[in-house]
């Protein structure tokens, strides 16, 4: 059964005309104890089938490449560029519902066709010189979550010191409980700095600069 209707597929195809370079989409699944792995594979397959510049590779958790990518939960999606460069952009859980928007934005970003930021913002991002881990907890029914995810992924794309993950809160209850997720989007930076809501990029940078 298709997860994306024909009307949506046609709209997404139009958006994907922006894609500049090939994006290698790596889906990592687990054979057991993974309720959403099958649906996620169907979803990602349907998405990548919409444009020739999107190339899907499906790996099992035990694969060496999966381990090299540092994946810790399943299902996981990692976006690599045409040269298989890893920018630290991950999706844990299916990026469906409203989150399809951040997935589309991530693909466009890694293809090299992302939004160009003002020079002063670029300078602030380039100055990040320490490891930064950003977790963005979301739910698929949250209309404000894709913006937060896209900003985190933008930072990861632009600075090698930043890793950013979307985490679907309902799929990963244990980690959501650990970080006391009661509202989304909840943004956790380096474990102890928290933001709530679709914060502007400036708020991300202020928090990072304050660490």
C-alpha cells in the first residue's frame, strides 16, 4: 500500500526539480523489534523514486557502513552527498506527516540547493569550533517541528563540528522520557541546553555560542 498519494507525489516531483547534485539516502533498519522499519522503507522508497538524483541504499544494523555512520536507533536515515560525504544529518523514525517537509528540505540541502543565508549568519556558523550535538524531538502531527529540524540540519550541513538528528518522540519513547519530552519540537543541544518550539536560527546560535 502506497504511503504517499499521487497528488502529493506530483507536488513533490515539482519541488525536487530544485535538486542540484545526487543525494545518497541511506536507510538503516533492524530485522527484529522495529515496528516502523517496514513503513519507513516503503516511505523512503516512494520518495527516492520521485527523482533520478535520489539514490537509496538500505542497510541492516549489522552492516559495517551502518556502524561507521554512528547510527544508534532504528529506523534511521542518513543523507550523504554525491561523494558519500556524511554531514551528520540523521532522521530517527519515519519523516512522514508534517515531517515530510524537513525530509524534503534536507534532500535539497544536501544536493547543494539549500537556502543561502546572510553573510553575518554564515560567519557565526563557521566560527563553531567544538563538537555540537543537536537532537530535535518531533511528532508527525506537529506543524511547527519541520522548521526546527531543518534549522538543525542546516547547521550540520554548514559546519563539520555539528551533528543534528530528528527523533520521532512516539517511536523512541525511552529516549523521549530520558529528555523529559512533554512538548514538541523540543531541541536539546549538547545534552543540557534546551529550547522549545520552532526557534529562529539566531536562538540556536545564541545557545551554541553560550556553551
